[in-house]
C-alpha cells in the first residue's frame, strides 16, 4: 500500500484527492497547506501530489528532493521558470507535471496532436474553454496543454503562433495560428473544445468535466504509476502508454 501525501489538501481538489486515495486502496499519508510542515509530510510519504500554487512549487520540489520521492505536479498557472525548476528536480527524482490529470483529457490531447499533424494550414485551430467563476488563470492549463499538442502536431512554436483574445478591429485571422477563448461563470468544472475549421467543414473534439473527481482519480492513478520510476520528467500520456 503506497502512502500518498497531498500538498494543497484544504482546497476542493485536495478534498477530492483524499476521497480518490481511499477508493484506490492506497494510504493517505496526510496533507499540508500554507505554513504546514511540508518536510514532515514528505518524510511520511512514498509520493507527493501537488495541487497548491505556482509560488509554492519550488519549496514543494525541494521537499520531494530531500525525501527522495517522486512528485505529481497538477498546479496550473505555471510560468517558464517553474518548468525549469521541474527540469532541475527531474535530474534526481521522478517528476510528472501536467496541466490536467484527467485520463480523458490526456487522450484528447493525443487526438488533437494526431489531427493537427494530418491537417494542413488551411484548417484553422481554435481552442475554447469554460470554467467556474473562481478560476484565476486564463487560458486554463488544460487549454494550453491542448494548444501545445496542436502545435507539436503541426510542428510550430505555440508561444509565437497563439492568439489569446480578440477585441476591436483585429483584421483577418492570421494563417497558421492557434486561437484561444476563455469563458468564466457558475460552477463549471471544466469544458474544453478544440475545433479544426476549413472551408465548408469543421471537426470538433470536446471533453466535458462533470465533476473534479475525474482530476483526483487521474492524479492518484498518475501517482501510482510514477512510484518506482527512475529520475526524469514524465507526462500524463506516458501513464496511458501513448
């Protein structure tokens, strides 16, 4: 029985993770939040799951490094320097970082990458996402994950080719770009659609999250998979064998 520790245990995702761990048959090692004893939690755990905040990531990775245990990072809103921190930690421990731990979204990203690799630039790519009113980052981590999948399939740089919001006289759509649109309201757990639009036809790939339990279930599945893996940087697609 694996001991899974949760960073960010008081939040809604943290509570869902506690339930998911119980269902999985693994052991809940405990949780911490701001000002909690992170070192003690890491020492008592076989693997950590982090759903806290970007500002806390460096300390969370350090705690995993000191304990010599793997960590699943599901925190969204990460910047480039946070990915560098994950890269540095992955030299010594197993680090799985993702913008979405849902197994369904993981498969969706695979389908998006495949579609983008087979459809030419005459197929425009637009990504739309809807989340609850309390979400603080936009586009969502999942939308960016899907955008990265599309960019990889098309062989382009997402940062250089993304359009994030349109207002006023924007002119015609730039060929080859990937567009993002974000909606916020109510209690939506997370809806994401990637559209491929050409003249006279469209393809829409959609994932609808009806409850955040799917993210908790996927995170626990990822934590189980990550234990015993050698040091390195891992992604959710590997959990599904994609």
